[in-house]
């Protein structure tokens, strides 16, 4: 097998388009959250999803301690929200509307969908942590808006919703 460097690896992985989500939760009575593109459905029975926060994340340890988190699936028009939650520190929720789910998790206004999870398991994954969440509740808020996508280092949208 040929050798490759970090840049080669990033370049190859950038050929795969991902959606963008904001992971949210409550820590010591305050909302916390971070942007992520590593989100995937894992299992239907039981219903499980996965995220992969960086080990340098300051938000994930707070959510881990809480034992639960929510996944806010972003629409293409929510790029500013994504950028705000991609930064470390500050009150990320101050600029954006949100409510709470039945579980008490922050649900961001305008999200395409929401998945409320209980922390099921964590696994070491290099410079990230592979997190498995058991889905407790979910909702779809919009089926006619394009999702926010990340591809080749840029954000974009899927324009052809009419042709599945």
C-alpha cells in the first residue's frame, strides 16, 4: 500500500459530501453546543446514531457529563448558525432562537429535523471520540428545504429536491 500524508487523507475524504448538524445539550442549566459534520445513523433496532467530536472539543465533555445530547439537522440557509457554533467559547445561543425538547435539550429554530439522544457509548478514535447515542425522540420540521452540505472544504446545498 502506498504511503500518504495528512493532506492526502483530507483531500480524499473531502470527496465525500456530508450534512452538517449542531449538537446541543444542557450543562449546569446552560445550553451548550458545537457544529459537526460527522453524524450518521447506526442502527434501527435499537435506534442509534453516532457523532465524532474532536478530542480538543470543549463542549463535548460538558454534554458527556450531562449524559444526553440533541442533533439539530441544518438547512442550507443556516450557514451563519453553523459558523457561530463552529467557534469555541462565547454564548453561541444568544444570536439564535431555540426552544427545548420534551427531554429538555435545545432545539434550534429553523432546523430541518431534530434527534434527541441519551449517551449510549464512547470509543477512542484517534484524535476524535466515536460517540453512540440512543435515540429517545425525533422530529422532522421541513421536507421542502435543502440541507446544509459540506463538500471539498466548502458549504453548499442540494438543489434538486424534486428528483429523488
